């Protein structure tokens, strides 16, 4: 099972702050998961449609799209950060 | 070892400076940056800025940024405090302090800390305006460029 978290504009577009997801068949990387979520429903399409504006963290570390995912990972999706 | 805090409450810059200096006389200078919510005027004047963050990750990310500064410069103290929640124009958002024997490393490290923090700490700003609109602040290329200048040459 994966724990997915959404922040800021992605949280609003997904309509939720988090969810648990069993790793779907054929999903090996963050990029695969992004495509899966985009194709899943209208909220996913809205949140992940502009993939250039989506960033990810795996287990609280910023992670490129090529990062491999494992059962038990906490994967967060969010837009580019704007702190400071 | 840096002091890192993520909090909704205001911070006391004077108290944080005193903490760095307490019980020692080897510090020759402290570089400081205080980020403040900048107001604006007109129909779309800024009413508030709300900062969201990723609680499980934020302190770790800030600690890593501070550790990177301590690797690059010979620091005698380092403080990073970042607020979250709803702030209004004039409110301080972030404090970075870097203490060293001389001004060059202190100022350079403070500049580095805020530049890296802007692109590597999981915070997002949402603006509420006088006309009722609410929008997320978009990341700007100049922040990426400011952070990138520390990537090479050091």
C-alpha cells in the first residue's frame, strides 16, 4: 500500500489531502504513478494534466519522476514550492 | 548544529540573535535575513497570505539546507525559523541567521540559506485579495536562478 499526500493547488484539484492506494499493476516509478492518477478520474486529470507543474517527494525527500516506488512509501504531490 | 523551527507564532529576532551570542565571544558577525509579507494597494490589495507546508518533511528539509550552509562556510551558529498559517502584510515570515568570525561568510551564508530555502523547502503561499480573489502564488524563475548561482563554483 502507498500513502499519497496532496498539497496546495494539487490538494484542491484532487479534492482530498491524502489517500491509501494499493500499487496498481505495472506502476514502478513516480512518473508511472502520475500517469495513473491523471487517467483515473476528472480530479486526477485536473491535478496532473500539467505535469510540468507537479513535483513529488518520496518518504519526505524531493524525488524526480524516475524514482522507483516501493510498497509502504509515502508519496507527496505538490506544485513548485513558494516559501521564504 | 543549527537551530531550525517551523511555527505559526511570530519570532523574536532580537532573542534569536542573543541565543547565537550567548556564552561566547568568538563570533565576529551575524548575517541576517527577515522575509516579510509585502502589502500592495488598490482593488486587488493583498489582505492575507496563508502558508501551507508538509509537516513531516519541512523541518528535515530546513535542517538539510542549514547543514549545507555549515558545510560550505565556517559558521559559528545558524538559525532558520519559518512560519506557516495565515499572515497579513507586515508580518515577518522567515528568519535566517548565520554567525561567523567575519562578515563575508556570515553574509554569504545568510544569502545562500534564503535562496536555497525558496526552492527546497516544502511551503506554498496562497494570497487573499481585497476583491475577494484567492490564488496560489506561482514559483518564479528568478528564485530558481538565485538558487542556481550557488550550484556551481563552490
